[in-house]
């Protein structure tokens, strides 16, 4: 029994005119039906609510303002899910509509509740059809793209496979729409090897993502040990080939250095509210000794945050040079408190803050990147 997360982009759900690709969705639902017959657990993450709303309201271009995007989503979401529900029922599959916000993932209690709900649906043999709750999300609290949402769902569930379906056959060395001769990258084992490639944000007129967001999503999922594939959702043979573990699209190998579920949540889901810049001695202690971060190693504090917020950790890099990010953690102090005690030994800290804990960030609440 496998747990598989499949993400459908807007270009798979709807064509360039906003017309629903019912045949394509139906074909994918048939594949889901086969997976369920084999007792695999499947989650669909689907874009397309805004595209569907645009079509219904006869909008000629994707809205830009947040209120128009939310209104288009409100019009389209129910109509889109109804199509999934009907097509999945044709293959004896029960589905459930699940709408998530960034807050549901970034707040730990909500994160765990979302996990329990999804796990129960999968135990019941139900296929969750997930989308971001665009109607209530804002620019400040949104995933930004369903590729990131799909990766978060895969991490949350500890999935065995993440498949990102798009309208091209995978990651190329350059955008194949602009450079048709650009070869397909068949496998990625080292994300640093992708830096020279021209991976852009080119999207369909209906979507918000692009190949770069898919690569970032693959980076997130493979850090959790989840193999990820980017392939065509328009080719009838692509998804079945991926599910048979055949060579198709671009495959991203899972990485050996796996983090705990909590630290994956901290690294990718909990938003940062500031930065602690630390000296080289503290960096060495964190990297080589696996220690907690003490106030004595902090040289600068930026941002406004309270105790319990997540903050980025960066290494001081000399005068005039930007600090180098090295990690992230949950702070025991507010920004104002840390500004008072930065650079101080523990005894001096206790004189200023008598009830203070020794660690600015405990090692159990810290993840290095």
C-alpha cells in the first residue's frame, strides 16, 4: 500500500481559454480508481478554481487584485470539485473536498489536526481533493502556489511519492517553449547542479506557478525522503508510467539526510519573523557540536518577534557583506530581550533577566539548512 500525492496544475485542469479539460481530468480519475482498487491511498491537490471562476464569469485575463482572485475562486471552487466528485464516483471512488490555508500548516496545532483529518479520510478509502482556500487567503498568508501546498501535504502525510503534473514533459535545461531544443533533465540527485539552468517562472495565462516553483517543491519533498516526479498531465501514458516506476519526466531522488516531521514543519511551514546573526564560534558549535544557540553567540538581531516565533539564523560574514543563512529555529526570547542580552554569557543574562532560560534557541527547536 502506497501513499501518493498527485498535483494537477491549472494548465491540466483548464485549457488556455479557461475551458475545463474534462477528458483529461476523467482520464486521471480513472488512474486514481485503479490505484484505489490496488488499495493505494491517493490525495489529489488541484489548482483551477480561479480558472473555472474566470470561465464562468467570462473574464478574459487572470485577475491581479486579491479581492478579484478570491471572488473568482469562490465562484469556481464548488463547480470544480463537483466535476472531480462525479468523475471519481464513476470509478467507485468516494472523494472529499479539503480547503487549506497557510495558517493551517504554519500553526502547529492546526497542522496536526489537518494531518489527523487527512489520515482518517485515507483510512476510510476516501480520496481528498485539496486546494488552497483562496477565498480567505491573503498575500501575507498564502502558499503562493499549489506546488508548495502539494509538497507540504506530502510531507505532512509522509507520502511515498509526489507527482507534479504540468503541461510539458518535465524539467528542461531551458524553457522548451522558448528553446525547443533544450533537453529534458531526466533525473536530479543534486539540486546545486540546477543552478546554471534557466529555470523560470513562465506560467500559463491561468496559473500562478511555473517550473521554478515545482523544483522548489521537489526540494522540499525530497528533503523529507519523498521521491518526486515532474511530468506531463496531458500525455495519457505519463502518469501510469511514473506509477509503474518507469522512466518518465524528471525524477528527483529522495535525500538521505532526513529530518523529523517537526523539523520539516519548522523548516518549510512556520514563517520567520526575524533573523539572528551569529558569530563563527556559534556556527561551529551548532554544526559540529549539535548544541543549542546561546545569547553569547548572537551579534545582531533584526525584525520584530516574540518568544515562540520562528527566526532565521545567519552567519556574520564580515563588514559590508550579507550574512549567510544557515538555519532556522523557535526563539525563547522576544526581539527586544535578545537585543539586551546578545553577546552575553549565561551568568550575565540571568542578572538582566532573572527567569531566563540558558538557550536563545534550544537544539530540539532548531534546524540547520
